[in-house]
């Protein structure tokens, strides 16, 4: 199985750092919308494809725009929610990285499925500041469950820290913040 890990398009929270990191539930900017549309050319989707999406506004918008008019399976899951990289245990999540409420996801994205296999704790707290040992267990569970789908390729729309955390876990290589993908940048990795 190949995972294609895609970072969301430019979000409002990245326009005026560090102040913009305090924005709760940031949307895509106009540039982010254009970036999401370009994914249609880079990764043309079919109705047989599966996209896992982080439960934040900017990732949901990226996946929605990219997959517009394609009846592929879109699953929102906290297994790929924002993750600090590297994790600083004494820190807390920034407002821009809070998971949005399930009712809002269901209302605003009715064609998206909710991952019913994700523990309630993940929907509440996410993986952002989770210690490495616990993250490894959660991530391995997510990858194992993804393999059960028996797909050659699974797409994931997520965040720079989350993507880098999964890449480091799967590859066994030590990565740094310099390894972060750019907006709508991607990495393909075999599991």
C-alpha cells in the first residue's frame, strides 16, 4: 500500500505568523483555494479512491475542493489531525490546531464520512501533543486498519507536522522541520 500524504492549502493561520496562529478554525486563503484546485491535475481522483482527512477546516476545504464532482470515499479522522513536530510535551495546542466539532463537520461536509473506529479521546484531544510512544501505537493502528482496505493508494490530507511524524515513523529516518512539505506539497511512502 502506498500512502500519499498531502499538506492542506495555504490557511489563514499562516499569513501573519506568529499572530495568525491564534486564529481558531482557520479557513483556506484565496491562494489556498487555488492550490487545492491544482491537486485535481496532480492527483486526478476516481470514485474508487479513498481520502483520509484531518478534522480541521483547512484540510476539509482542501479535500472538498480537490474531490469536487468525484464520488470518492472521504473519511474524516483524528488519526491524521494536527501534530506538533517535534513534540514539546510542555506545550499545548495552538488555537489554529483545534479539531472542529463533529456536528460542524457533519453539517458543513455532509458527503464526508466520520471515522467511527477512532477512539472518542482522539476526537477530543487529537494527536498534537501526544507523547511519541502513544503516537507510535495510534499511528501503527491507523496504518494497519488502512491496509485492511486493500487499496494500492490511499490519500491523506493533513498537516506539515503530522505528515513528517508519519514519514519518520514509517521510514525509520530522523527528520526535522526542514523536511516539512510546502502548502499542498506531498510525499508518497510505501507501507
